[in-house]
DNA sequence: ATAGGGCCTGTAGTTAGTACAGGTGCAAGA
DNA sequence: TCTTGCACCTGTACTAACTACAGGCCCTAT
């Protein structure tokens, strides 16, 4: 009769399905120190409570917004009560915005260049391809 | 008297400096099959001729434009005379432009979100940080 | 003669996961 | 009751595109 005293909570696969993340990603976040070690059933299966699901969603959202695992450790320390202030979080967000803007700028330049060289391409069988030629010219 | 019959060409370090790429990257491109095995001095040092420098610049430029190593293999096959036609190169470039455009779109959304949440941040010492709060809400 | 630097090799580390092999337990169908 | 199949467990290897490092060799300058 021991072993199933109403083990409430989600197993790893259920949590993965609910949050839309890959099964193994959850275990990865655990070893990376972002997710706490969860409770286990008698069989050793991980059991997650709603607070842990909330935390995982937070992590996934921050990753979506481009924060690195290392940055997330900082954010989570703040959440967990010790560590940096809100000002530090703000600074991280600002730095992040700056790097996103520079990525956008670079990608736009890149797009322009690619469009220029590809419109010159006659889409033919010519042995000298204008795209190839363009790539030979330095940026 | 053997060993220095005017070994013309660049050594690996010189080529790296001239092209602005990392020393080890050149060796990496060699093992990856993008750069040919270069000539060697009697001491076994790699010696690059201008054609090889040209090829390296081509590779670096294409990488800058976001082509993957695998895509580069296709481009280089074309250059080397066998393989796909100019039309294939055009298709690769077009696919590339599409993926760049979608990256730009995503980054813009992301920037907007981050700006929104960070402007709400009072940059204070408040225990509940609006950025953290915003991250807890799903996208 | 020796100290420094550049080069050589093979291998391991990086980021953020994903995939896989081999094993255990649980629950339902035949 | 058996058994089949799935979900889960673990550790490890793989991905992209490099970068870094350890341990040696050789060349040049002092």
C-alpha cells in the first residue's frame, strides 16, 4: 500500500508537454542549476509542483527573450531573494536591448547585400555566378 | 642549403593577421574540408599562396553573411567546377534572405517587449522588480 | 648558448541543448 | 497471469563553429 499516497504533481513528461519544452531540457536546466532538484516518487520519477512549473515557465520566457543561462542565474538569484537589486536587472535588460539592436542592424545590412547580389543573378546556368563573384569582393 | 629555396607565401599566423580571422580557424577550415591542404616548409609549417588567401577571404565573407559550413561546401563545389548550377546558388541565397528577414522580425518583437518592460522599471531597490514580474507572464 | 616566439599536433572546452543506449517499473490488454 | 508497451531513469555522446590548451619542435636574435 505504500508508494502511491496521492503523489500530486506533474511528471517530467507532463511538465514538458504543458510548457512546450523538450523533455530533456528540463533535466538540463536541473543540472545547470536553474531548476531545483524536484521531489521523487518511490520509483525515482521526478514530481514537479506548481511553483516549479512557474519557475520553468519563467526560465523559458527569459530564454525566448534571449537571456543566456548565465544571465538567468542572476535573475533567479534575485527571485530567490539574495543577490542583485532590481537596478541590476534593469541594467541587464538595457544591455540586452542594445545587443538586440546591433544584431538587427547587422542583419539588415546583410539582407540588403544578399538581395543586391541575388537580384543580379540571372538564375541561369552561367559558369560565372554573380553571387559567387560578389562574395569574392570583400565587404 | 636545402630548406629555404625562397619559400614564398604566407605562414598561418600571417594569413590569420591579414584576413583578421583566428589562427586556429584556418586549421579548422582545413579539417572541415573548406580549405585545401597547403604546401609545407621543410619544418612542416603551412605555406599559403594568394589563391588560398582569396579562398579564405571568400569563406570568411560567406560566413559573415550567415552561410553555414555545409552551405559553403556547396558554394565551394560550384567554384571548384563540379556540382550545382548558379540557379542552386540563387536558391540558397533566397532561402537565406527569408531566414534573415524572419530573424529580424523576431528580434524586433523581442526588442519591443524588452523596452516595454524595462521602461516600467523604476531602477530602484524595490523587492518586486517589474522586469521579473513581466517575465513571469507568458508571452 | 639560450630565451622567446611561432608553429606543429591532438584533444578538450564552449553554448544550449538534443539524442541515444541500456535499464527499471507500472498499467492495461490478451 | 503474462506480456507488451510506454514513461521514466541514468550516463554519455553528439550538434555548430569555433577557441583554447598542453606538450613539442624549430628558428632567430641576443
